[in-house]
């Protein structure tokens, strides 16, 4: 049973890995362009595992920013994972050992969260499934970064290849899979409108850091109130 759960987790990670491939590839190329070695770029993906945070770090490094700025920006951007992990507790409690669940949650990302929560609506969570899903996705990100860093200068400007749209496209697909009721549509639209509104009205830096967190909290609260 545990072996089957592990295989299922690996199977469910395949679409995520395919989505990570162009993003990790692009990150490896960009890291190479700012002077990071192959080892440094690969280790960053292995130790950090935050696509948005890593891209932010690359941008700040390219602009000559301080390490403190990179750490602060990453902390704020990744605060959303507090919300994600908290919402998973009712499903994991009593089924997955706390210590093991915490360790495997290192691989929690927007994509693995969406896939896992979709499965937990129908099947009970297991440590084997979490391991298959999170570890496979993590290794996919690391290997794609390694490939991008190795190719480096051979790819040149990644924007002309359209790789920048890979992340939004993957998020859209995951959102479609999660929508099953009218209230889900309402929550999704509310979050989108709030994100765009805050991003337009707030100062650029503050808006980009907090719009996702604020939109998530407000839209999730509305979803609870109007749950059908």
C-alpha cells in the first residue's frame, strides 16, 4: 500500500516537473549570466526551492542589492506558505507523523499544494504520497536548474523562447483542476481581482510582496462565508 502511494505521488508530480522544466532551465541560464557557477546555481535550487524567491534574488543580485534585501524579500514573498501549510493540518493530523510531515513539507510549493489538496478531497494523505510528490518535484526543479546552468550562454535570451509564460500557464491549469463548485469560481475571481487591484494601487514593492497574501486571506474568508 505504501509503495503504491509512493508511485502515485511520483505519477502526480509529472505535470509539475514538466512545468518546472522551462522555469528551472531559465533560472539556470539567468544565474549563469550574473556570474553564478553551475554548483552555486544548482545548490541554490536544492537549498532554497522557491522559484519566485530565486528569481527575486537573481534580480536583486543583478541590480547590486544587499544580501539582507534578498532575505527580507524572500521572507515576505514566501509568507503565503504559512497559510498553505496551516490549511493542510486538518488533513495530515493523525495520519502523518508530525516530524515526518514537517520534513516532507520542505517540498511544499504552490503546485504541490494544489495537487495534494485536490487528492486529499478524495483520499487520505500518507507520508509515502507526500514523499513521492514533493521529493520528485524538488528533484525536477534541481535538475532543470542544473541543465540550464550547463547550457548557459548557448541559450541566450530566454524571453524570446516564451519561457516566461510557463509559470502563469501552469498556475492556470492547476486552478482549473481545483474548481468544482460555484463558490470555487467566486473565490478564484475574488483573489484575482484583489491581487490586480492591490498591485495597481499600492507602491510597486509593497504591492508585489503583499498582494498575494492579502488576496488569499480575504478570498478564503469569502469562500467560507459563501460556501455552497
